[in-house]
C-alpha cells in the first residue's frame, strides 16, 4: 500500500516542476520574512527571481546547526510567532539546543509524511502501534503519534522506558507495530527473555526504528531476536522530526519525501555536490515548511542517494542507511572510522552480544580506541585464556574489515548501560586527562 500515490509515485519531470515552483516560493518567503536570509542572499548576490531552475539551488548559501544555535530560540522562525502552534527541540548534547517551530500547516505536513512512512512500513488502520519513542520536546513520540492518527491506526502512547510494562502492554493490547530506537528494541527483547517470554512470540510484526545509527547486521540481530521485520526511519528536529525518509519493505534505501524536502549530497570538505551513488553529507532544503524554513541545511549525516526507481513503485529518491555523522567520525592513527562500521563487524560474532561501547582515550599523545562488548555469562565466567582468544579474534576481524588495529575487551553481561532512547556508543575520556 502507498499512502499518497499522487505524490509518492510522481513522474520525475512532474516532480521537478513542483520542486522548482516550491523552491522559488520558499526563497522568496525567507528573503522577505527573515533578515538572516536576506543578508545571506544579498551577500551571495542572489535575489529570489534569480532562481530559474533546480540547478540554481547550488548558488544558495548553506545553513548550519551553528546558525540555528546562534539564533536560538526564535531568530530563524519564518512565520509570525502568533501562528506557531507547537515547538520541539533537540536534546543538544553540545552547546545550545536547536528549535523547530511549527505552524498548523507544518503539523499537518508532519502528519502527512509520517502517514507515508508508517504505511511504507506496512501499517494500516488495523494496526496497533506501540509508540515507545519519547514524548515531549523530542520529536519521535509526537511525530509517530500524528502519523498514526492520520492513518487511523490505534496508537498506544507509552513513550520510552518501563520495559517490563512495555512487554505486558504489548501482549495485553496485541501491539502489531513497535516504534522506538533500534537499541531499545534489542533491550525489549532482552527483558522479555528475562521475564521468561519468548520475544519472537510477542504479537509485534514490524519495528519502525530510527533516531540513531544502526548497521545492517544490527538489523539482522533485531529481526532474529524479536521475530519482526525491522525498518529504518530517518529524520531530524531541524527539518521536521521523524518522517523525512523511510524504508519500504524492500530495504534498499530510505525514500526521502522529495516533494517537501529537497535533498543534495555534498562533499563536506569542498562543499561541492558528489555524483549519484557516492557518499557525502546530506543537505536538505525544506520546500513547504512555514515555521522553520531552511535553505540547504547541512545535516552532518553521511549517506548516498539514488534516483533509480524502486520495486515498490514509489518514485521518491532513496538515501542509503546513515553511516554516521561527520562529527562522530573518529580518526585513529590516520584511519577514518565510524562507530557503525565497528558495530557491523561485532554483530556477526557469535560470542558477542549486541551491546557495546567505544572508549576513546589519549595515551602518550595518541588517540586509542577500545571496544567493550558484552559476552554471554557462559563465556564470561570461562577461562581467561578463552576470553583472550575471542578478544584477539574480534580484533583481527575488525582489522581485516576496517584496516585498524584496536583493543577489544569482553565485558560482563548487562554491564553496559541500556538506553531507552538514543544509545551512547562513544565514551570520550580524552578531555578528562
Ligand atoms: O532523532 C528524529 C527521529 C525520531 C528520527 C524518531 C527517527 C525516529 P534528532 O533528535 O534531532 O531527531 O536527531 C537527529 O539523529 O541528524 C541523525 O544523525 C540521527 N538519526 C535520526 N534518524 C536516524 C536513522 C530525531 N534512521 C539526528 N539512522 C540525525 C541514523 C539517524 N541516524
């Protein structure tokens, strides 16, 4: 099923016409309503009427997270403040958080793109959606909520946490879809087992998982442990929240809702576009947002894009699973590495449980990375020699795959903190020294 075939299956030339029309209006709006963009465009010597083709997008200035932070809270709102009906905010682990301000039409748009996403994952009005994304300023909870409302599914707004209760409710209410982060989905499986339940027997058939990076092998692990189809959902507060892009049942990339969010992939160093299929930073221009309208927003997320048609019939371009954020990339002894690449190797190792963290330290002026990964009780309480042998094998696997020798430490089951939302994979101990 496709929620909105008129747009989701639009012919490319028709879609481009629509995008151009919307782009022109967007540039005109921000130029006239926001001194910030008027200055930026004046400095780049571009006037709204200069936008004549989609190619002219390249001439527009970028917007960054710092721009949003510097204009906190409402400096970049492009609609009258009286028209704002809701605000959300990112958690902001570094510096000031970023704010998204929504008009009534923006909330409507959010429900529309989230309806597309849910239906793309197989949801119908017959489904019971257990929404374990956090409700509040985080966009996950309410984003899914609005989409579920739009398609007429039954929503259980349980939010994250209280895992035993999640499992009880899942059984009692016969939840068919779970929405949460991938790391929390694994934790649900783990707690179900501890409660003596077989997680594969729970009524859930689909997981709509996102908000953090997760590898293909992590997907396989979740699908096996919970006996579900696990699909990826992408989004960010600055653009709208979840519902920017979503996988369909073919799992060959996430369809990005291009009629509302115009994507580009650029080289983060040169800022030039990269060819189709090559990796780079995702940049998004909002085409229909009113409250927070952004030109060429640099997401910092690394992915690639393809415009090839998908077997599902949707014509919307697809981005590949996010590999990481430019700010999460580690450079260890000259090798660039993303935590998700290490995860992908760990998830294939039988003795390693899917719970890990990376510890970054500085020794003698050099950055050193250690992977701590949980193992099973049988192995953990076995001979030291056997543990060392497994650690060496994992380190070799990582070296063979990623070209980097790092230290591996098997740790006790349940010793790594579980998260109800986004998992913290990297512990950076460098500043503490
Ligand atoms: O995480 C929105 C969201 C909620 C998406 C629920 C999906 C589901 P923020 O808290 O602003 O918003 O964080 C956005 O999270 O720039 C990515 O780095 C990362 N991210 C989001 N979805 C994915 C994903 C929400 N599917 C930031 N894969 C983004 C990898 C993701 N990273």
